[in-house]
C-alpha cells in the first residue's frame, strides 16, 4: 500500500468484452452492475441481458490483476406484469455478495427492477456415462458409469418479489448477516434472508397526493458495522442517516446531510445536477462519499452541515448543461467507491475517463480506459485547462466502478467492457 500522501502509479491490467464500437454493441451486453466480494478473490458483473458473469483472481500471483473467467449464469428473465400491463426488464440493477467467511460456497443477491434473487454458485459432481452402444447392435447394452466430473452450477435459493411498486435501485446486506434492505423510488423495505414471503416497510416517502411529490429515493445502504443504522439519498441532493431503534418507520427521523446551495449559482438545472446518484460508507463507517452529476463529496458522519471535502469531477460541463439535458446525458448515474484503507476515491466520467483522488494530498489522477491503449493513459490534473467538452464522446462513459477491498485494483464497467487497473 502506498503512503497516504504518495501518488499511486496506475497500470492497465485486463479488459473483458468484445472489441465492438459503441454503436455496434447490443443493448443486452452493456454492463449494468459490478461488485467485488469481501475477500477480493471474486468479481461479479451483471448486464442488461440479466446475466451474471463471475471472475476469479488467480492465487499465487501478487502483481497485476490476474482475473480469469469462473462462471456465468442467467439471473433474471424478461417478465410481464399483467395487472399493470408493463414489461419488466431483465437488466441487473445491483449485485451484493455474502461474506465468504460465513459461507463455503458463493452466495450473492441480484436484483432487476422488481425481483430480488438469492443465488448459490457451487461445484456439483455428476456421473460420466459411457454411451457407446456400437459394439453389438443386436444386444441390449446398459450405459455404464465410468467416473464422476465436477461442474459449476447456480441455484436460486430464494426469490423475493411483489414488494416494490416502483423500480428497485438499491440492495444492501446488514452486518448481522441475517437481513437486507431493498429500496425503490419511494420506499425502503427490510427483509429477513430466511423469509421471502414478506418484508417490513421501514421508510415511505410517498405523499397522499402524487401531485405533491417533490423527491425520490436514489440510493440506500446499511452501515458496515452497526446493524441498526442505514442511510439513503434523494433526488434533492440530501442524505439521511437513520437509526431503526428510534422508530419502526423512519420517515421523519434521522440526521440529514446537506450542503446549502449558493443562491447566485441557482439555475434551471440545479435540482437535476444535485440529485445524488450513489452513496457509499467507508470501511470503518466513519465517512460517507456521495456522487452527484458534477461533484464527489466526502462527509464525516459526525458533521452533517457540510462535506469535509468537495471534488469537482467535470465542472467544465457547466456551459453544456442545456445540450446534455437535450440528449438525456444529464440523467446519467455515475457510481463512486472508496479504497479499503479509505485513502483514495474513484469515480467515472465521459470519454471513458475515470478519476482517482488522493484524500490526503487532494491530487487527482485522470485516466482514459481504453481497449487499444495497454498502458494507463494519464491526462493532466487541471482538466478544465485542456478538456474541450465539445470534443468528448458522450457515448463513452464509465458509469460503474468498484475498488478491491484489500488491494489497489479498480474495476470499471463501460459499455460492454469490464476494465481492470492496478497500482503497485
């Protein structure tokens, strides 16, 4: 690990996915979720086609990324809600791993817009049968078992459904290992992993009259160490930290984290760009990082009135907000992540750029993820001085990011590709 003030030297590791241009990529092949397990030995990627692809890190190799294909399975299929006459996409919205220390096999939760599934990925032994019956065609020959073979397989252990009227945007496992939460636009539900037939509503912001709706839930997550705490973010740019011990329904309780907006900078797009697209706790639970359209913020959970750090991601896009609104790019949801030691942050941007920030020094390393450039292509720190927003390709975007829990390895989901970068 590098010292807190030392800059990491990032190197290209691997890329998985077809080398097709963005225009030629099938929609079902686009990466929609990525997640490392708690050991860092496995990496799961979900796509819009409802598939989960698991990669395993090769043991005995300390340097580099060294991930290889492990297993692939179909998690969700397209469905149709006959009561509402709506198609339900198979797209994977979120993936959450169970801690490996508690289970020998691989267990993970996956969700699309409506249905959450608990999957077990494990080895299965099957009989190998000799089916060669050509020796004597006139006699009845019984096939013989000549051995046993190990195959990887996936089993849906539980299906949690019919609890959300709106699209699920988050799932998060509780630190007690027994419960998890799921969030949609207006409600957060608490589930017990052993009971799929019912859940408990712990937050409901749906107004009596939907015309009075002013905000929606964008993300939710449990505290990594305290099982009674969870946080959620909203489209108004606020984050709330709630304690389930205070109330059964946490609608009006909790600590709010919000930065006051400068009235002079308010515009038509202010509410859209302030909407929080992702939130994460640090590993020790003392800090929160949040991502909105133009910035990345670091919050101390003991100081709610302002962030301890605000980082401009692509402030050079402000003059183009009108164009980005017209082509819907302004609604893109970029993810963020913190390194296991809490010293670095990562988030994505357009043109397949991703940014790594050193919390101690405040320095930024901006790198272009590319299939053709096999070395980490750095770009200058002061982006506004050299980036021309008119020359950026807005079809190329690093929306999904994940940081290895123990090593300086970053996974990035961009279009149909999964990129891996590492730092020594």
